[in-house]
C-alpha cells in the first residue's frame, strides 16, 4: 500500500509541475488559446506578457526580437514537445482511471512525461537565456526582482490554499 501511495504522490507532483510549465509557456490563455481563438497566442503570451513588457520598459525593437526568438523556438520543435507533453500527461490520467492498467504501464507513462518535461524545461531555459541577453542590465535586474515577487505571491497563495484544505493530506 505504501508503494502505491508513494507512486501516487510522484504522479501528483509530476502533474502539478507540468501544469505550471504549460501555463508559463502558453500564457494565461492556456493551450494556445489567445485573442484570436484556439491556436493563436498573439503577441502578448507567456514569456512576453504585456504587463511584463510594460513593467520592464521594453522597446519595440526588444519586443520584436523576443517575439522572433519565441516563434523560432516554437517552430523548431518546442511547440510539438509541449503538445506531446500534454498528451503524455493525459495518458497518465487515463491509465489511472483504467481498472486494467498495471503499475508498470503507469511507471512507463510517468517516465515518458519526465523525458518530455526535461526537454521542455531545457528549451525554456535556453530561450530564457537568449531573452535575458536582449535586456539591458537594468531590465535584467528588474526582471529578476519581478520574478522573485511573483514567485513569493504564488507561494503565499499556495500556502493559504493548503491551509484551507487542511494541509492537503491524502490520508484524511
């Protein structure tokens, strides 16, 4: 029973982390839904949200260069890997609901998600470094400050949510 609980927690952790990655990459609209509808993210998605661009004081030239970097990465396979990542996560959910699924099948599906997650994270890391290189030292410092503030707000929100849920324990 302990093994099943531990594996369940691993799956839950993978799913929670992957949801955050997808949200960061696709922006607030999720799954590529933007101002133009499904499949159209528009110029203010994810890594180049309009609020962040405004807060950093990006020039139009910087915005265009960043958009180009993002589009280039997405066309070079990041979009496809992210799509595969989402499909692999859905596969885990299906396996967990399948009464005939085995632990070995679930572990293989988790491994596939982990592999895709690593690929997506690495690409996002590289993209982030390329974007950072386009910023002035002042913009870089401000971006770091804004990132830390937002991370703290997310952590505060998670803590409050967990407290409301009674600590989020699985054993009741």
